[in-house]
C-alpha cells in the first residue's frame, strides 16, 4: 500500500528561479532599461520587435508577447523605431513600471483571484519579485501583476 506524500511548500529559492533568478544589482546599460522596445533578427533575417524585461551585464531578456521570452546578447539587438501594436505597448508600459520599483518599497499586486493585496517588495528578480504580505507570507509575483502602493493619506 502506497501512502500519499505530503506536498512540500514551494521554497523561496524555487520562487526566485521561477521568476528568472536574482536581478543583477546596478542600473541597466544605457538605452536598455526595462520597457524599452528593441528589434532582433530571426535566422531567416526577419526582424521582430520585443520588449526588454531584464538587461544584465552580459545578456538581455526580451518578451515578444506575454508568453514568449528570448535571451539575447547585446550585439543581437537594435533600437526599434516605429509604432508598436497595443499589446506590445501595454507590455512595455508594465515592464517600465516594474523597472522603477525597488527593494523595500511598498507595493500592491493582484493575486490569483484578481484581488489587490498590499505588501513589501523584498527581492527583485528578472521577471517579477518576491513580496512579503502583511501576514508574513512571501509570494512570487510576476512583473505584470505588480505596482507601487498608492501613497498613504497620513
């Protein structure tokens, strides 16, 4: 007879990994801030626009849409000029807002049910952050569901 195994709670290390790993300290290279729109070439030579979500010392992570991520080298990208479609524009706006957040900042995020929850950003990752809720739980939040908390009226 096999006994059911208890599910282990996800660890902070697993959550960090799911969000792309730790965010490198320091500012992004000039012109490569989160939310910047760039292009890169496919093997066919066709160029695609993409939004930077992370720029580190030796690689860039870009999103082509909300689910397709590419890791690129600096030499593979060029600045984008022209109009972007609404979906890519929204993605860029979310990435820019995330890029402005910093560790220790009060934030608000949308949980899985869409309810807004207040917390404190404790660790920024490449594609999101670890956030401490008021009850002490630490949750992993993707960058598109994370915003600065509104200023208090106090």
